[in-house]
C-alpha cells in the first residue's frame, strides 16, 4: 500500500529574522532575497523539485515569488506550475505572499503578442491570472521599453490595471534613468505610483550605478535586482570548465561568450575574496548587490533545494569592510553580459 504523504505545514518561525526591507517610500515590503521562476520552473522541468523549492523558500522567510508571462519553457508553464503549488500548498497563505508577473516579451503570434500596448498588457495579465488561479497579483511590470508605443499608453495600461483591482502595485523593468523618470511622472499624474524597478545588476554588470540607482532613490522607488549571480557566472560552477548540465552547455540565455578567459580570471579572483569572507562566491555576489541601500531585494533563481539554501545563506554575512569593497572593485567590472541593454537603451515615444 502506497504511503500517504504527510501534509506540509509552513515553518512557524519563518518571519523571526525579519529579513525584509521597505520598497522605496511605499508601503510595500519585500524579503531581502526573492525567488524568481525564470529558469527551472517550466513544463519541461520536474514539478516535485519546483514544489520543494517553493516550500523551502517560504519556510525560510521568502514571501515574494517573481514570474513573467513567458517563463517556462514552454511559455506560460512557470505560472501554471506556480499556480498548482499555490492551490495545493500555499492557498491559505495568500495574504502573506507577494506574487509578481510581467509582460513585454513575445508571448503569442501577431502584432499584439508582445511589447507595451494597452491591449497586450491587459490581455497578458488576464491570461497570467488564469494560469495562476488568482484574482490579482501584487506587482505587475512593464517588462521592457516599447520603442513604438507611446509611454503614456503603456503607463496608462498599468494605471488601468491597478484601478481594475488586477494588481496592487506596478513597476517597470530594464528602463533607463530617463525613461524611469518619465514613466514615474506619468503614473504620478494619474494617481498610481510606480513603486519598483527591476533591473539586471551584478558584480560584472554594473550599469545601474550610472544614474539609475540615484534616480530611484530620488523618486522614492524601490529596486529589485535580477541576475545577481550573472546567470551562474558568479558561482563556482565555471571555475574549471563547463559542466554538462549548466546553462552555458545547454545554450539557452547563457551565451558561451560570457566565459571568456578574462571573465573567468575575474571570477576566480572574486572567489578567493569570498573564501576569505567564509562565503561561497554566490553568497558574496548576493550580499554585494544588497550592500546598496537602494536595492530592496535580490532576485535569485535555483535549480534545487540545496542551491536555494546556499543562496539564502548569503543573509548570514551581508557586511563588507572598505578594504573588501575596494578589492572587489578591482575585478568587478563590466563583463559584456547585459542581455537586456537593448531595452534600457530604448526610448519610447512620449
């Protein structure tokens, strides 16, 4: 007779460490580390592993789960899988959770299957809510700048989404400082604050330090930094070659050109600094992103529970000495890995 699985009960001590921060000057609070479902949560991946990671994250105080319409593969399947876990395990905890999704990249054929039109954004969110079995999301993002749609239309769609009750907060992702300022102003005039920006940021992708973080601080917006591990480059994974099951080997979003000799030498030097701090390189990379007061949360991915635990343990040592930061700066420079630069370089019609 098959054994019946014991019912999972959430860890009652999950909030004891109070590892969360205020998102800018809003009432939104986010955990210092957020679990993102960009990779490893699709229909091609093992559902039980996904379920175990989501439960483990919540048990450790992670109450923010970040998705997008096209996460998979296939596109949409990450939202479907998350919705399944939510209905099976986390439904009674819905009011504790921050669930975010986005729209901007291609999701279905035809002219309204991507970008930033009112039709696409609202249709996409309706589909996302259905896939996840939700009445609303906590945060909805414009995932990228649309160079052909007036910014007022894109921001007007975000305002309409909040007023319709389908999202509590709205934000933008991979917008330049100038476009961020314009988007914030449009939404402010409408009475719907733009509370958060989601840019890529890591020790080898520091574009946000050239004006964006200052802009967010001035506007009172929060920042959630995605890809703080540079898609795995800032881990010990590639110190001695390319593992067969790595993102680089699978030729997905990670491009082998990222593994140049110069980049690997940087990573090895950073790994030595992490060792002296008593951390893994991944832990130091996450802590380094969180050193900036403008950064509310670091958005991480994970392949399995052990990897998730390793990343969450970054919270055990978030402090850096001035000497450590100076030494890190010798190696932490642009590595040519910003896959989202086209969006942040784009200008939408105003």
